[in-house]
C-alpha cells in the first residue's frame, strides 16, 4: 500500500493530465542555456511541469538576473522541487496546474509534457503569450504547427527541443 501511495504522489499528473514525470537531461539543459543567452535579462521564464526542478535551478544559477518559475501538481515531486529552490532567490515553485498559469507574464515557456496536452497548450499559448516570446517543448510537437527551430538532443533516444516564436516574429 505504501508503494502504491508513493507512486501515486510521484505520478499524479500521469493519471489526470496524461503527463508522466520526464526529466530533462544535460544536453537539453545546455541547449536551453544557449538559447537563453540570446535573450536579455530579466527574462521571465516558466517550466510547465517542473519535476524536481533540476533544469529550473541550473538556469536560475546560470542567469542570476532572470526570474524563474516552476509549476508542478504531483505532490511529492512538488515538495522536492520546492525544497530544492528555497535558497535560490530568483527561482520559485508553485503548486499549480499548468492550465491555471497566465502565460502572458513570461518571455519563455518550457515544457516536457507528452503529446496529449500539446494541442490544448498551443491554444493557450496563442491566446496568452506576447509577440516575440518563446514556447520551447522538449520532444513533443504541436500537431500541424511546424516549429521555428529544432535543436537535436539525442540523449539515449532521439529527442529534440522544438521552439516556436509567438505570433510570427522573426527567429534566428
């Protein structure tokens, strides 16, 4: 019973949103650092489904003038992320469903979700994000919407970062 409860507390999002716990690898994190280096601080950045906050913390430390937010609803994963970010002043974790977040507050939205929520997320992105802001998805595309940029990761499986710059602004 204890094992079942632990699995439930970790995989809460798998049941409700069909989004399992995926953690970004080192190469994905390095690509994100390179992409963020192209932007100007203070850089409001959010991770939708931040997991244990590894990627978020690495970026917050690398870009101390940035503002980094993670949202998570798997209870045990949220607690781990929240504790890890307590001492990082430019990083915060919110126990919040990604559908409740106002994306207009962020210049960069990063996610590593699953194919299931991507069409709905694209609608949210189009309705809320400002022109010139970025949506970056690890591995999962928006059906029928080609990414403006693809960065190959290939860490153990064929993966890539897909980047869309919102509302047709030019992208490098």
